[in-house]
C-alpha cells in the first residue's frame, strides 16, 4: 500500500488538541479555512490580471478553488489505479489547496515583490510562509485556525513557482515556525500533489485570460503545445492530470519527461507573452508605488501608537487610520508577546504589524487607501465656514 510514512497521529496533530467531530480532521480544516475572513478576501485579490473590467477573469479565490479540485482529482485518480494500491486523503489535499494562498498580497506577485523589496530583498517576504503565518497565528485575533500539521505543512511548502519534474515528500515532521524560505519539501504525498496542482491550475487559465485581455491569440500558443496538449485550459488540465496520475510512483509524485518539457515550454511562453507583457510591467510599477505609499503611511501611524497603554494617540484623519488603529488596539497583546519571544525592537515589531495588515488587504481596499492618502480631502462649505 502506498501511503504517507508519517503516522496519522502526527499528521492530524493540532497546535491545541481538540476532539474531532463528525466532519473528520481534514474536512474540519476545510470548513475552518472556508469560513475565515482571509479566504473571503481572496475574491478581491489579483491572480494575474489586476483590476479587470471583465467578471470572468480569474481572481485569487477562483485559483485556489481550481487548485483544490485538481488536487482532489489527482488523489482520486491515484487511489483508483488498478496496478497500485494508493491510499491518499482527498480531504487533506483539498484543505491544503484552500489555504495555500491565504497569505498572498493585494496585486498578486507584484504586491509580493513590492513588500519583499521594502523589507530588504527578494526573500524578505514569501507568500507561502505568510500563508502559514495567517492560518497559524493571525486569524481570530491572533489565535489562528488550529489546523492539522499536514495541512499547515502543505501550505508552507506549496512553492508554485518551481517547475520540477518530480516531488518526493520528505516524510519528516518539521518545525514549521522555523521555515523562512522556499527550499523545503512537503511532508506528504498530498502536499506534493497540491504543489503540482498549483502550477497546473494557472498555466492554462492564465492563457485563457490573456486571450480575453487581447495579449495573445490561440494561434500564438506554441505548435508543440497545441498538437500534444491542446489550446484550452481544460485541455491543459486534462493532459497534465492524466500524465501525473500515470507517472507517479511510491518514490515520487511526477510527470513524464515529455509532459515536463511541455510544462517548461508553456511557462516560458506565459512569461514572455503574459507576465512580462509591457502592460503588465506598467501595472506592476503602479502597484509597487501603491504598496510603498501605504506601507510608509502605516508605519507613520504605528509610531503614534502607545504600546505601553495599547492606545492610538494620533488623530484619525482617514477611514484607513481608524481601521488600522482598531487593528493595533485589538492585536497589541499578540504583537507585544511575539516581539518579546523573538527579541524584536519596537521598529521590527511595527514592520511586522504593517506587513501583516497590508498583505491582508484586497486590491480594492488598497486602492481606496491610496486615494485617501494621496488625494486631498474635499472641503465642504457650510454657512460660510469651511469644514472637512
């Protein structure tokens, strides 16, 4: 039987022990993620195309649902193989997929790159690590969702930007709090499946959206892709899912050499024609300015917060100021405890506060914040007296 080499007791372990209910541990994780506020905000976060004027362009919430269904399909396909006896948990894979992008910034990878630059370099902000932080620490006023180890491990190790041919789970129980890079592998077959599914989900869908946006035409897709795989999102998903099910073994979740080369060709095509399109580059530059401006503004608000009294002492000039002041007051104990545990200076703590708050914003809320910060308030005149 092909199954994970870590005992179920370890994979199902929660930070705070609890008695499981009728849902089972992994379905419970799905519902916890699904009902969380960060999950709801994904519907207004960019996947690839920022602020589209078309309701059918993929958003971040659609992407995670695509990843979830693809992951569950692969698990079901492997479990149904006649020549091998697999025992994979569809609920675990689905839960990992639902949570894998909860830590993504507004404006997609442009927002992620902007935050990383502000914080000191390429890997200073990693959305995989931030997704773990969101589910483990930030949700519910600093309590987290108390998910199982297997789901949290799959979230922090999903790395959708590396196009390897095969993924062999490390089958070790890691200290997830100590992970601050993308070099780690998931502990389970299901985690490895989600890592592949992330790529499968966006390769074809990004092409589909790029055609609607007018970036490319179907005939621009490389001949070898159209001939071997197809020229639609459904064709690409079907080909890669079936190939992965056929080629995965006890040693690794894998695709064939041909499928791997086609994936590499497809991602190169996407980078050249979609992700690095001049319009996308221009948009990313604007997103960088927005993130930088909001970050600087929130840092200024932090400096007006009295951490000893847990009270905001500045004047709340904007809606953003009021929301952020409420966040500081509600989360102050969490951040003070975390700063004490990590030996942070007050400035280091405040940077973490701003990073957490800004990365949780939706695109449209970030845009509204930018308008508040950058545009002067309108003076309304009443009875000859100028009032804001």
